């Protein structure tokens, strides 16, 4: 026990390293936050601050890291790109009208190499063959499309 009292900063460093190694096994980002608190305890021990203050500062830092830093890190680690598959992956894609269409008479559109039956998203619109369209939604096997607005040169 005397060694720990005589070597406080080394003790804090051993605690921080041990928590860091254990974090590699758990990957919950909790132990690494506690290791951050232990590092603060080590730094203040180097300045000869009393043990009680070291413990309070280490705990306050660990709690602060857990409350402020960890939630954002966990969110970034677990949030990845949204994977859209099937018909959902076609929403937002550009298509080429093969057969004229209106809301009452569906036409055909080529989207990403596939031919789909399609209707205009706007019920009053009639889209001619050869028009470029954007896929707005897909219901069943029918794509609902809007004309692509192209800027004139």
C-alpha cells in the first residue's frame, strides 16, 4: 500500500492502461471514458494535489466524458449509410420514358436498366415518350415519376 501512496501518478497510469486494455475487449466505450478520468487523476497527481482531490477530479472527468463525449461517439460508430435495396433503391433515380403516360393510362419507363410500368406523380400531367423523369415513389410494380427539370442554355 505504501508503494501506491508514494507513486500516485504511476498508479493512475496503470489504472488508465488497464481500463484501456479492457476497453479493447468490451468495445462499449465506457471503460475508455473511465481511463480518461484516470489520466486526469495522473496529471493532477504529478502536481502534488491531495489524493481526495485527485479522485474527485478523475470521477468528474469520467462522468463528463460518459455524458458528453460517449453518446456522440456511439452514434457515429453505430450509424452507417442507409442501405436501400429493391424498389426503394430506385427512388430518386433518373429514368427514360419509353411509352407515353398519363394518370389514367400507365406507360413504361426504363430505370437503371430495367423497364417498369409508370404513372406520372402529378395526376394532371401527361408525359411523352423520350422524356427524362425522376422516380418519386414506387407502389407495387408501378413507378410514380416527375419530369426532370432541365435548365435551358
